[in-house]
């Protein structure tokens, strides 16, 4: 089957196609189901045996049954309009798409289908730092975002030029820049990651393993620079108390990622966890292991790993390196890469080698499937927030899990998202507008698990 890369969508109750038109404009391929205005009958649609054929299902079943005038029509004519929402539920249950969208009047019940989390709440999202080229300073190539433990300051790691920026979390005002490109104290060379620990100390990790620390509060003075380990440093995480965890990718023959604890005073020489047995990192076709995956740390010092591969997994690692839990979402299908995406990744690897003055390898294996999760974050209430790669171009999906790993809800964000950070009552997103301009968006976290985020 060949169709548009953004997804194949079945439209139920299409009418004259006004609902469909918006999806087609966004690049989806539409298959229209029967409609009564053309003599069709939804009751005769049998989709058994077609599970997994459609990425999504959309539809707005007839609303007359739930309209404010329904009772008046019934009194005058004795006619009662049918409720066709159960037919929508039936077809969704038979086809099992990745997502579905149902539209109706406010009085209509929300469709309920086993295996799906149905929601109808919307977060009030707003741009805290607007995506505008005239911002001073402009966000040109922001890489990562975090928030201070008191929720008052947002930290953004910018690459052009390399510096750490601080913004007011209340009104988005730019406050100050910390550090610059270089090898000296308070400087970064090829920065890769950012984290703010429970004491408010901000850490910027450079590719060569140098960790540059900045104090919190009003002064943001440079504390010190620590050399963590040899290898390619890829992530710094805020863990228990004043502790950070640094992930370092070690070249073959070891071919592992090592996780070390670092305090503002020293880096422990030995890793407390090595990913040599993490599923999904296994080499393919004689290539190296895949250590590019999302990681996070809990305030209790545990690690959360979202390994690559076809399965949706989050692995919880204890403070002593023991595996505590595997969180799964088996209902989410694998994310297979297109040929164009594979070639784009190969070219990115070639550019990386050239930037380091090294010739790129002749053969660059690329995993067949994308990782389900791009970024992980842990909120102060220990809920787990996973920025997934299920979203289409210009949109993102964020899955939320309870502190014990039970899936709770999903956000649908109306633009692309690169990173996320949370306080007890807010979520901050490093995002891009529909014109591909970066900015910082924010929303309050409502009581209970929120459902969707819209611009």
C-alpha cells in the first residue's frame, strides 16, 4: 500500500467532506466511508479483518439526536433521530487505528472504545517566549530546556551562539546569558545537554564530558567545571538531592553507554549502570549498538530509559543499577522509518564526522524503526511525561504515566516540540510555530491528568 507519509485516515459520516478537507490540506490521505446523503448505510460497514490498515479515523456522527431542538422535533413530529455514535465506536474497535477524532455537539456523549483513553479537555497553552525573529535575543537553535525547582526561572541551552539563557517563567522576560563558546571556565565546546538539580544548580554538558556548573538564585555565578569521563558525553540528568547523572557513550570495543553520578564537587570514577543488556540497543547487520535514546532521572535517583526498537518501552533502573520495572504500551504499533528518513539520518552522521575532521564510514547502518519516545521528563509529583515520535509534521503527542508507571493520558500539541520541563502546576515546551520558528510555550497543569494541548 502506498499513501501520503503523514498517514492514511478513514472518514466516517463524511457528508460533503468539509471535515475531511482540513486533514487533506495537512497532507493526510483520506478514504471516505458511506454517508446517508449519498444513500450509504453505516450499519452495513464490516471492517473485521482490516485491523491496522488505517492510522486514524475521523468522523462527526449526526448531531440531531443530541441537539437542543431534538425534544421539540420529537414533540411536534413524533420522530426521534438515531444515535450513530455506537457505530463509530464499533468501527474504531474493528480497525484499531493509532488515533481517532470524533466531533459532535456539546450534549453528545464521548465515544468509548476499549484500549483507548478518551478525553475531551483542552489545556490553555500560550507562548511564553513567542516564536519571533525579532526577539532580543532571538532563539536561533535552542537544544534543551529545564526549569528551576522553585518554578521561577526557565533555562534554555542555545547553540547559536553556545550559551545558557535564563528567562522569567512568569512573563517570559529574558534575564541573562551564562557562558560562551570555548574551553575555559564557564565556557562550552559542543554543548549537548542541560539539567537543573534540586538545589537550583544548572549544569551544561559538553560533548567532551566537561560539566559546567552555575549557581541558582539571582547571581548565577560560575561554580566550577568538572571532567566527568572519557567518551562522547550525551546527557546530563538531575537526580537525587544535588546529584547529577551523566550518560557517556563509549566507542567500541566496549560499545556501551555508561551512567555516572556527579556532584558539584566531584565525579565518581565508576559507572553505576551500563546499558550492555538494554533491549533495543542490540547492533543490527554487524553495526554498532544504538545508544541514542531518551533518558530521565527521578528525584529518588532512579533512571528511566526509553530504548530504541519497535516496542514501546520505558525501563526503570534502580539507584544501584538494578532493573526495577518495564513500562509497556503494546497497543502502540512500531514506527517504521521511510527510505527518505533513513537517508536523511545517514547524511546527518556524515556531517557529524566531517565536522570533527574525520572521514565518514562507507557504510552507515540505520535502525529500521524510530524510537517511540524522543524525550522523557519527571514532574515533582513523580508522574512521567514522554514526548513521543508518533506525532506528524507540525504536531506532537505527549504521553503521561502515573508515578508507578500506569498510562494515564495523552497530550496532542498543535506544533512540533523538542523538549519539555515540568513544575507541580505547569508544563513548559521548547516548541516551533507552524513557520518553523522556535519559542517557549507554557500551560497550567489542571487537576487530574490533562488530555490535550492546543495552541
